[in-house]
């Protein structure tokens, strides 16, 4: 039997011409080859993690002992458990109060209705159902950590929309239309302030109201350099609220620390490594200044691991990323708050009357 090569070479000249690839296609393939190799090599041979420039023993301990009221601010249901699940347990164990703010219900994961409910063409109601599921998951996880439901505030702002509130939607007259739920205010029964519209002023006012009433002495909120835009925006809103509060009431100086969730390949290695240390990624490690650590007892690590198991929707979507936060320590960055002069802080009044057309961060000099 003849091979394919023999058959081709036996064809008349016209036939052989017919099998040739056009030159432009060959040229384009040659052009694409390096790109394809780059694409697949990234998947087959992931870049090794950058060596952390800090050692655990270089970082001072989180000063948790004097804390009476801890407030954790999370952009999505699960961030509070991943970033601060150990700190929450440690604070409760020493008798401190703990309250949690969850800014969005995580209803903006495009594929979630398909993966969780097999909704091929999801409607706004399907995304709201996902948000309700994620609320329930967060409450179950926090219950394992020791936090009751009445200590959890769901603000109900739009997932993947917070940076747009910060940059473009400050006024109630121009609320954001959420891309997935189509809502302009929280459609969830479990919402801290159902009257709040999807705008920067109302998000800032909700944060302000909880901080003002609860008066935490330690806040744990996202790192402003987190790569997820919702985390950045949550950091900006929280830090602006605290900076304005500091001007309005100089005697109130709560400690404010940041936790990191999304940053390239962080945390490395991926997966469950409960005896390994969690260290800051090299670009953010600096000279070690500003980072503190909280060492967790083995039983606290186990409880945190169990709480993370209570996010089945996110286990399905993010897999081993979640369990990568089960480590023998948690780390927090101490970053200075924006400096707002008292003169500029007078612009806070429009924040209450909602007359200001200029975004508040620009008005008070924080951009
Ligand atoms: Zn998040």
C-alpha cells in the first residue's frame, strides 16, 4: 500500500498544485507560531513564583491584643474568610467584638448561573439568585468562624461595578445600572440600607454610618494595590471614609490595615499548604516596612479551612485558589491614609446634601 507521500508525489502537476498552501497562509502561520508557543508555554510551564523578599520573622506581630472592636470590610462574599478568617477567630477568642461589611453579593460572575444552575441564557434574576446563594455561603462560613448573622452587613452594591461608582457615578441622579442584575439599587431583601442607590455617595455614606455607629478600633480592608478592581475601589472608599472621619473627629484614630487577595500568582504555591507561611509578593514587600503578621494556631488554621469549604460556588469557579489562603499566618499591610486638609474636608457637607456634581475624591483632593 502506498503512503500518503507517495500518493501525493504520484499526482499530476495540477493536483500537486492544488494541495499547496497559499503563501500568505504559510507566512501568517510562521508569524503566529511564536505567539502560540508563548501562549502554550505559559500554561505548560507556569512562571516560577518570585522569591519573597521577606521572611515571616522579619515582620512584627499584628497588635491584636488591645483591639476591642474589629471591623472587616470585604468586596465580595469570601474575601473576609480568605483574608481575615484567622484574625476574626483570634479577635473573638480574646473577647473582642467582630463585625463584617460585605460590599457586593458577588453577583457579577458571568458564567456562575451556567455553572451553578445550568442557565444557558441567564437573566437578571439568575444573577440575583447567585448573589443570594453567595450571601448564604458567607453567613455559613462566618458562623463557623464564630460570627453571627446580625454582625454581618450586606451593602448590596454591584459586583464588578465598584470602580465605576468611584470614577463616574457619584450622584444619586446618575446611579449605575448594574451590568448583570440591571438594578440601580440593591434588589436583595438582606441589605443594610435598601434606600441606597448605586452611586459613590451612598456607598461612602453606608460605610460612614457603620463606622460611626460601631466605632471600630481596628479595620481590616482590601489592599489598594490588589489587582481586582472591586478590591481597589473598596480600599479607596474605605480609606476616604476614614480620612474624612479623621478630619471630622481628630480624636478618633482607629488602626487600619490592608489584606491582599488578588495579585498575579499570589499566593504561592497554590493549593492546600496549611503549614507553610503566607508572605507578601515581592513588588509589595518593600523593605519589610508596614507589613505585620498574625500567627495562627493549628486549630485556627483548621477552622479557617472548614469555613472556606462553605463556599461551594467559589470552589467550583476558583478551585485551589481559595485553599491557598489556608496557611499558618495571615499578613496585613499598614498604609498611610490619604491626607485631607480640614479646608478641603469642608466639602464633606455636599456629601450629605448630595448637591456636589464633582466626584468627592477630586473635591477633597484624593485622586
Ligand atoms: Zn473579592
